[in-house]
């Protein structure tokens, strides 16, 4: 069995940054969450470049991989700098939610709401603190990362289109479940955050799961391992371990969704714990198959 560390790291970084944009575009989660994820996945991208240089692949796919990974690192850094520079503006939807909450409290207390004293332009941006961070910047890094993964398909072996599909779907799968876990922990620093962003991450993981399983089953794939026509070296044990990981992942995601339906705040922490387990099984779903199907 063989696993290419460079492609795994670039998958992880690309998927994580895609779903960072899905979260930041709603302008509910505070800017610090973006700083955290850009830093984490940016360093994972650096690891991908280091692993690729050590692997000493050759050809056009190798060059495309390095350009894509380098672009991901650079774009994540630029987005982080812009976000820090515009930190005083905060996030618009989160600010509006706080204003509505303040108004409700004032109404229940029977007093007039105190004016904030901030002037806003037609787009709702507070002019006294400048423009908000544009979430579209968070799309540039994963776009480069996806291009790098397509280049990697040239040296991962097998059918080019199937290798590319497995790399891209795997990136989305690992990114969604990882971001769900990190976002669940972010509720400790932003306790008033609505559950909608976390529910969205859980939903995306559930939606991507069938695609992840399908691309790994497509021949030559895990169907051959399960049928015994392709040996895993352990009498079929690893093939069935893959099946268990896949089923446990979707089961844990379903349990997470049910936990988030509970009204108590502790339900968010329970859901985060379930996602912790789902990360282990999700990586098993992707990496066990990648190892068994590697040339």
C-alpha cells in the first residue's frame, strides 16, 4: 500500500478553505474564525509543497501541483492580511443580529433602545470603521488548490478523470467535516452565534458522503477489493474496515444533526464531540481507499 502525503495535504487544505468561504459568506461568524482557518490550512499547504518536493515527481502534473499549492498558500495569506486590515468593520450580519437582540432586550425592559451613533452607507456598512472583508477573497486559495489537485491526478496513477474526481471529492469531504469540527469549537468563543452555520457544515458533509463513497467504488475501485479480485494483503479485512468507516461516518453525521435539534447550548458541544469521531472515520473512508487503490 502507498499513500502520497503531498496530495493528501493539498486535499485537506483545499477542502478546508472552500468551506471557510461557505461559512464567511454569511457574515455571521466573527473574523477570528477566518484567521484561524487560513493559518491552519495555509500551513497544511506548506506541508503539501514540502512533501511534493521530497517526493521528486516529474512532468507537467508536478509543476501544476506546485503552482496550485503555492497559489493556495499565497492567496490564503493575502486574504488573512486583508481581513486583519479591515477587522474594525467586523461582520455585517453578526452586527445586525446583535442590534436586533439589543432591541428585544430594550423592549422587554420597557425602555428606548440607545442609539449606536454609527452612520451606515447604502450597503449597511458602518462608515466609521471602514469596509468589511470581502468573502470572495476566500475563494481564490481553494481555486488554486483545486487546480493543483487536477495536476496531481497525472501522477497518482490510473484513469486521469477518475483520479481527479477522487482527489476533488475527497478534498470536499475532508474539508467539510474538518471545518464542522473547528466551527463547533468556535461557539466557545462566540456563544451567541446561531446554529445555522454549523448545521450548514453538517448538511454539506452528508451531501458529499454519497459522492465520496461512489468515486471510491467505481472500478477499478473498492468493489474489486470487497469482491476479492484485488487483494488488500489482509484477506479482505481492510476492505471491510473501509465499509465500516463509511457507514460510521454517515451515522455520526446523522447523530450530529439530531443533537443540533436540541435547544440547550450543551447540544452544540455534544455535536462537536460527535464530529470529532466523524473526522476519524471520514479520514478512514478516504485514506484507506486511497491506500488500497494506489498503484
